[in-house]
């Protein structure tokens, strides 16, 4: 039997518990308050010391670019910053990857992603923080992605009382072809995670602008390589040879028919032969020619159809010219990427958050792009949303595209990315309290 004092104590605890849960529900109760968070976060991230800190991180990573699965120093820098903020993390995940956790430790779990790798490219921009690693450069803005996600981590950690869920920080290796996202998924980075957001820098849209779209946004991609073999010999006596150069040329022309004659004109696809290697002399017909290229489409079905036809056409057309051909597709460092398909409910959430922060006129609809992103591997598992943050360098007359050795960004955009990341999860949590999940079962809606 319970004594009087024990009963009283229990009531007291119950009362305190009720107060606490009422209080925590009140934190984000008013609509006005929710819509003010993005602006407040942006102002927070623009503060001198936080801005300088993000710029410092970005420059440090920019000076020391590391290729896919070799991001050891970048990963170490991330972990040191997480340690300083008192944020727990898992490491290593997929070789160099780091997965951090902020918030209640309870569901819902929502992930934010940054990629860490650089490109095999010699930086041609002369500035104080130019790449110190010859032949390597952050020419796709992944240095800014890391700085912005750490910025978001700082905002969220400072405001962790607002978090009615757990934020999962995903720092992934090898976006540039190595399929780091796929490895992160296989290593369990998305375990119990309901949704994921990712951002990419854009040197074509101005500061304070964001672009994205609902549904398919970036193409899926595949690569192929074919060896066409004939019989080498004297260039002046072709009747004794089987010429693989002419055969490869016919193969390339025939491949062009796949898009122009077989694909639905309303289903955008690309097939480019970007590699042609064979022969080394003016008077010798070589034994073989190697060709290779990439193909892109917005649905898995179209990609599969292209893959099958590329192989058939290469083999059959080579045979017409008495050559043999072997075709290879996916390899360890040439993975197929699925199309990037943005979840429509997350798009609505993004439009509200970005609109509250930047004004609805600064939230632009993105054109479909045939480029690919390995963010799509996350979207295959859970609803995901990728958006672009305007980082145009206004000092340049013509903006420079990603993967250019002259790539430059406007560092003033860092607070925007950080604050958007942070605001998106806070809004997700306030919209999706336990028991009212945004998605009852996930259905990937593809074109
Ligand atoms: C093609 O392959 C067949 C069967 O292996 C072989 O007999 C033939 O010599 C090859 N032709 C060329 C041009 O390599």
C-alpha cells in the first residue's frame, strides 16, 4: 500500500511532468513565432564571430582539398569543431564520413547532409587561400557545404531547446563519382531517419536567392566504356586489316540515333561519347579503339533502356565492320546515380521556410538539369530534398561554373546556407509532432 507522502510525491512529479510538456509545447506554439525563426537564425549566423568562424573553416578546407575517400584532414577538422560544440558523433562511417547528433535523442530524426570531397583539378584562381595541393581543388563548393553544415550545427546546438526531435548531421565522402552517399546509406547513416535535406552552392544565382523544384530535378547518370577490336596493319594496305577506327566512328554515329529516334522527345535524355582513344601513328591501322561516355535520363526505366540499347548498338555495329566489341558499365569509381527527385511535401516546407527568410520572390523554381548528384541515393531510401543556394561572385563579369579551375564563390552566402539548414529541421519538427508523421509509408514519385 502506498503511503500518503509517497502518493503526494507522485502527484507532484506528475504535475511537474505535465507542466514541462505543456511548456515545451508552448515554445513553438504561435505561428508568428515559427515564421520568425528563419530570419532570427539568419541574423544569428551573420553575426561577426560566427560568420568569421564559418569563413575560416571554408578557407582552411579550400587550401587543403582532398579527393573522395581521402578526406582525412577535412574529417578531422569537422570532428574537432563538433567536439568544441559538445556535439556527439559517429566516426568513421564510410571511411572518412562523420555522423553527428543534436537534440532530444528521440524521434523524429531528420538529417542534413554535406559532401566533403574535392576535384582532380589545378586551381587557377590566384588568391590568398588558393589550394596548396597541386592538381586538387574545391571547384564544386563542397568546402562551403561543410562550413554551412557546421554553421547549422552551431545554430541548432545553441537553440537545442527548440528541437522536438533529433538532427542527424551527415558529412559524407566522395560525392564526385565515388558514390559516397551510397556507402553512407549502407553504413546505416539513415537508420530511423525520416527525411533528409541537402544543399548545393550555385554560382549563377545571386546572394540571397535559392532555387529548387518539386519532383525530378537532376538526371540519373551512367557511364559506359567499349573496346572495339579489329586487326592492325599498314595504313596503305587496308585490305589486310580490320579497321577499328572506322568501326568506332560508325558506332558513335549509330549511338546518336538512340536519343533522336528511339527516346520520347518529351522525356529528356543525353548520350555523349566523350572519350575516343586509338592509334598513335599516321601510317598504322591500330588493333583496337576504346570509346567511352555518359548517358543521362530522369527515370530509372529510361536509364535502363539506354543502357541496354547502348550495348546492343555497339556490339552489333562493330560486327557490321567485322570488329568485336566489349562494353562495360558500372565500375567501383564509375557508379550509376539515380535521378534526384525532390519530395513534394518537403518542397512545400522549403518554400515556406525560405520564403520567411528571404521573401517569396527570392525563392525561384529551378530548371531541370541533366547533371547528377549522389544525394539521390538518400532519396531512394527516404524522402529527401536538395536545393541550391545563390553564391554568385558579383566581382566577376561572367559567373564561372562548377568544375572550372576558375571557380569562385561569394562567402557572404555562408550564413544563408547555415540558417536554411537549421530552419528546415526546426520547421519539420514543429510540423511533424510524434503521431502525425508527414509520410505514412514512402512512395518514390518518379516521372
Ligand atoms: C572476334 O571474336 C571471334 C570469336 O572469339 C574471333 O574468332 C575473331 O577473330 C574476332 N575478331 C576480331 C577482329 O578480333
